[in-house]
């Protein structure tokens, strides 16, 4: 049985680097990548990263984990990436961020159902404050709403939220680290996207040096490293703690827009940034570090982390 994590602040800070990295996605997508290719962009972000990590981990799933890895890969990567880029292409980045900011509230509800963690008034209020803060940050993003873009953003948020909670519920097989788990999901998700990209969007577009650089950044730093940190964090923190780091993504996007794209930040936006960041910090406080589950030789859970009350045997 692995020892519980003792250095929780360091784990939180490292996990936070993932949404900070993801906050650069909109800028890279709109400034460097071919337009209107959400499936191809999702494929180029997921599959190369998954194969690189798979080569480093040198571990394949066993038994039931082939199915679990496929499910998690579909939720966290295969569905999430195309929907995310579809919303990025069809909505202002700020509006997509507002829709995505409801993720913590979805995870709080799913954690009650799947992890036996009762939602508290504090967690719900913190989630509402985070969403309100993000909405203030992107308040100036005007324009007509695109129904497809909004639905894509909602579906992406729901997919990632379910994937986060299931990743926490299922844990990892004995002897398997977060690097392998990340590799499985990215590879499975990329393989799911590949035929859809070819069928819907046709042959890959011609890429210039700017686009190649953008895809390399997304695949390596923005995906391989960031998702490894994210899934590592899910294994060491509660699902609610992890998802409350999500608002750092739109906050980073706002800062990148100000610093790199010449956008301005108004007093209202700065107030929203303070609220969202405060909610992110509040989401990490007052939560007892989880004890990791112990796994038997076949990968089944033989002891349950304190604070969890499973309603049924784990699949």
C-alpha cells in the first residue's frame, strides 16, 4: 500500500501548473493553428503525447483496465478535446471559459453520487463564487452566442468532470504510476479521435512552421506534462480540490491575452480575477488529505480511503 501524501501544498502547486498551462490553449489555437479543424487539433494534441508517454512508461493495461482506460480516455481526452476546440473556434475564448467554470459544481455533485462525498454549503458557494469571478473576467467578450459552441463547451465540461471523478474512484492498478495512466488515456483518446478526424474533416491540412510549433507545444508541454501533473494530483488530492484549480485556466488566458495579445484588463475584470483566485484557494482549504486505496494482486480495491462511502462495489 502506498503511503499517503504528506506534502499537500507542493502537490496542489504542481497540479495547478496543469490548468495554468491549459490557459494558453485558446491563444495558441487562435494565433497559430489552422482554422476550423477541431478534430485534427485534438488528435495532434492527444496521440503524439500519449505515444511519447507510453514509450517512457513501458506499461500496458491489464484485465479490466483495458476497458477502464478506454472509458477514461474517451471522457478526459477523446470527447473533451474535440468539444473543447469546437467551442474555442465558435465562441469567444472568454465565453467558453464561463461555460467551463461550472465544472467544479458538476464535480461536487458527481462526487456525492460516485464517491460518497456529501456536498457542503461551502463547496457549493465556493463554486458559485468561482463561476461568478470568471464571468467578470470575461465580461467584455461580447458578440452573439453560437448555440453549437455553447453546447460543445457544456458537453466538454461535463465530459471532463465525469472523467475526473471516475479517475478518482477507480484509482490506479498496483504498481502503476500516473505516467502510465496518463499515457493510456491520451493514447486511447487519440485513437478514438483519429478516424473521426479523417471521416469528418478529411486529409490533414498543410502546416507551416508556426502551426508545427503550436502543435508541438500543445502535445508536449500543454498535454503530456500537464495531464501527467493533473492525473498525479487526482491520485493525491480529492476530486473537489483538483477541480477547484480549474479557474486558473481562464485566469491564465486573461493574463496571456493582456501580456501577449495586447488586450486590456478593466477594474471589473481584476475584481473577477481576485474572486476566482480566492475561490480556487478556498477550494483547497479545510479538506483532509485523502488516504489512497490499497489494491490487491488483481487490482481490486481491498481498502477504501477514509471519507468515502461507496454505495456499491467498485467495478
